[in-house]
């Protein structure tokens, strides 16, 4: 790994609180989408009292054009970590977490999504008003390749998130904001599961007594990529089954909720046409039946 401190965005106030954004970019990301993602971070409103620091991990070799685009943002990236080999998201995020400095809050972002201009300020305000919450996410505006859009909702309260985790993820991963203490409690950071590292983290957080919430506003535009269904094969289905089974068992023990990981597994093994129908159905917008 090569770490380069290449720039920073700092307001004039010496008393400003620091916040971090951790994100990864790899060869599969598109130049235009990466630029839109970074620009949506840089154009956040209501952050005059905060120092915004972008921690970017380059996960393996990039195309010449994508590398040039990354380099063009050098002055806006606080720390750039370059990894020679593609290792996977959890490894990159953990390495970025390990080089964080004095930031009080840590935001997640993906290289193909777009933040609403008020996302960060809304989440920071929520954290200020709810000191008992350790991780806060938001609803998302899902964007399909055909430009169709719809809102996907997530549990607003911690109790609902825990009650429903046997059948759904409590967060859209790129929407979350962590208090820094989360990574002091979870010293190892993201579990190295290769797939579903975010869900593995949520189970670990519940076991550690950390508390969740979601803001009921779509503050992130989430892209469903053209190759979305190609990534949902047997290996991912098996990884999800094992992870959810272990997580549900850890919370509830031998319980009827263990039927849901099996149902999810069978659904994932079904024909793509069935999966697309389920993904596009109104059930996904209902926070009590969401299956992601």
C-alpha cells in the first residue's frame, strides 16, 4: 500500500470539527460516475463549521482514464491510499479506518452513487440531536439503468432494525454515518467476508450493543448498475445464506427466524426473471418486507 496525503479541504475556523468520508474506487468503476460521486461530496451544503476530509482507497490497477480522473481531484482528497492488488472492499475500508486522524464522524460513500447536497449536514444534525445513536443512515433514491427512480425505505428506529435484520439489511451501506467510537468498539473494523461485508458489520454492531437509526429522507441517489444481476450468482447466494444464518443464530439462537436466510437463498437461486420481479415489486419499498 502507498499512502499519500495529497490535499485537504479546510474552513477558516481553527475550531472546526473534522469529519471523514471513506470510499473505494476500482477498475470496474466508471469515470463519469466517479466524478459525479466526488463532486456530490465536495458540493455538500451546511458544512461551514466542519473540516471535510476525503479518504480514498484505490483498490488495484485502474484504467488510464480513471487514474487521470482520480489524479485530477488530488487537491480535494485528504489522503489517497493506493493498493497494487484488488483485495476487496472490506480490506480497503479497514485500511482507511486505520489511518483516520481526529475526525469525530465517518461517512461512507461509494464511487458510483450521488449524495443529496444536504446529506452530511442532515446526518450530523441528527447525531447532535440523538447522542444515543452510533450509526445513522438514510433512505435512498434508487436509480435503474433505464432512468426509473423510486424511494427505498429502511427502519427508522433501532428496535425495528434489530427486529427485522433476519430478513433485511438495516441500512443502505453507502448512506451511513458512524460516530468515531464505533471503530474503537469494533477494533477489527469490517469483517473480511469478501461479500456482504456490510451486513456482517451490522451483526457485529448489534452484538456490541451499538445503536442504529435511519433518517426518513432519500439523501443518496443509489445506482443499480447494468451488471447488477451478473454479480448475484451462486457464490453470493451461498455467502449471504451463511452470513445471515450465523448472524441470526448469534442474536436469537434456534429460532423460527432462521427460515428467512433459507428463503433468501432459494430466492437467489431462482431464475433471474423471478429475482428481477421481486426486486422491482412494491415489497421492496415497504420497510417491513424489504429484501435486499
